[in-house]
């Protein structure tokens, strides 16, 4: 394999990608596929959770308890994500980027598949928690690996593209949701036997498809090697401090970066998981009324709702791809902090606008891409910015701390949305679709990210800290 030694290049902007050698492209593709598959798993859960919970609780999909228990399942998933993110982040510094990435992919793939075997609500929660462990760990080691292998001029663009690739995984999940939903509607799935217990549900097949990323682990094991920067740190004077959380907080600089980075990412995580990822639930509420008014009922009504929910989810990801791509371009000219500030403002405004105004099928094709652009642009920024805040021996640990620990608190986001919808903006208070007002109220969380920005360093054009 070609050397990963970084050479000086006059190329700037997207042209810097021309400086990558064959091995660097291989690293990018593997890391992007790992994170793409990780996000596909997340989206499979977002799309399937209502059907799964309704089936397991043996209640109609539009029953209030189904929505409430789906939010609880989301909170449990986020808690697993936070715990796994922190644990695997530390392991990524101590054990190595490659071996840890391999383990995280296996964990989230296996337990996604096991989610399909759930026989009740509580074992479903257990599998989702365990899946979250692997999902949470993949991001930090992936961005650390790319940041340390790529030449400095290409680093922000490869990291931005890695994050943008997640939209492809999410669109694939949306396509899978629609395809399996169509098979279920056509009663094709009724002819399949589920381990001798009768017909298989579409949501179970969706989770079974989540096992596929485990095949990527075979590629990682055979060809990928640890970055030179990490190998030097692992054998140098700071080897004993690899992944040491106490050492990170003992140093004033890294402690400051960790706490402010946590505030920065907390804002986006709550915005995405506490608001935006409940857009499918809002769409189902809207379209159920729309198609019922058009005369659809029974299985035909259920299919139309699923079809348009899947289309809507894909439209969000179309906007997301361009949002993350745009952040990578903008930050090259403005710096990290101005790009984040603009992204947070667009995220808050577009999300509130969609939750208050989306009413028709045509709205799906322009409102949702705009919201996806704003909501996910900040995540493109996290991939670029977080590895630039920490030294090699703490890069995976620090990145994971910022990106994942906030999920312990962010786990209350779905819970808060459910409580606001059911207890504050409910029918008794005069709100026919309380999720609209609840989601709009929670957009205030983006202010936290804006308030953290002035206290964080500008890293544009700076080498990675050592």
C-alpha cells in the first residue's frame, strides 16, 4: 500500500482531493461506508419504531400510547449511544482506531438484526440500547482515522464528505421502508413464515437488513492499518495518557474544549433526535387525515401513510446531503465559527417553519429538503471541527465526549417532545396537532450552540494539535 505520509501541496479547496493517494482514498471509503451504514441503522429505527411498538404492544399505530412508548424507545437508544460513544471513544485512543471501528460495526449490526426477533416491548428496548452502544462508538474513531490519515489541506473536505455520505445511508433506509411497505400492503409478506410463528412484518425485515454492514468488518480487518500519528503516540511519551479522561480534564485547554464542544454538539443532537427525527410521526398524523378524507381506509390507508412517510424521510436526506456539503465549502472561506452560527440559525428557522406549516403532500418536496439542509449542516461541522480540538492521544476520546456524552441529557429530548405534545399542547388545551407547537418550542435548543461559539477557538488553517 502507498505511504500515508502527508506532503505539502499548493492545491486548496476541493481540488485538494486530487492530492490523495490510493490508500488515503481507501481509508476514506471504508470510514464513510462504516458511518453511512451506522446512520442507515439509525434511520431504520426512526422509520420502523412506530410500527414495531404498535405490533409489540398490540395497539393501533395511531394510539397515543404507541407514540409515547416510541419516544421512550428513542430515549433508551440515545442513552446506549451515549454510553457506547464514550466507552468506544476511549478505546479508540487506547486500542487503536481500526480495531475499535471493527468492533463498533459488529456490535450495531448484530443487535440491529436481533431487534427483529423481539417478542415484546422490553426485549425490543434492550436490543435498541445495545445497538446504541455500537452506533455511538463509530463516529469518533471514524473521524479520528480520517483526520490523521489525510493531508491537512484535504482534511476538512474528506471529513465533510464522510458526513455527507450518511444521507445516502438514510435515503437507502427510506427506500427500504417504502419497498417493504409495498410488499406488506400487497400481502406478499403474509406468505413468509417467521421461524414457524406466522407471517413476518415489514419492520422486522427492516431490522434484519441492518445486519449487512457486518460484512464491512471483513474489509477493515484485512487491509486497514492504524494511522502513523496514532502509532507514534502509542509508543511515545504520552502512551500512558492514551484515552485518559482524567488527563483531558486535568489540562485546562482540553477541558475547555471538551465542555464547550459538548455544548456545541448538544444543541444539534437535541435538534435532530428531539425534533427533526419526529417529523415522520408528524407526517403520519397529517397524511392519515389527508388520505382518510380522500376515502382511503384499512390497509390502503396504512400503505399511503407509509409511502408518503418514506418519501418525506428521503426528502429530508436530500437536503441533508447538500447541507453538509455546503458547510464543508463555506467553512473553507469563513472559518468554523461563522459557518456554525449560520447553520444553527437556518436549522432553528427551517425546523420551526416546517412544524408549523407543513400540511400537504406538495410541501414534502420543498419544506423537508430545506429543513434537512439546516438540521444536518451542523453535523457536517462536527465531523470537521471536533477532531481539530484535541491532540492525537485524546482525539477519539475528546471527539466522542463532545459528540456522545451530551446524549445523556439529549435523551430527554424525545421524552420532552412527547410530554409537551401529550400534556401541554394537547387536545384539551385546544391543539389538534400538539406536536407542531411542541417541536417549534424545542427549537430554542439551537441557542445553546450559538452561545457556545464565541468561547471556542477558530481552527481554520491550523494543524491538528499534538
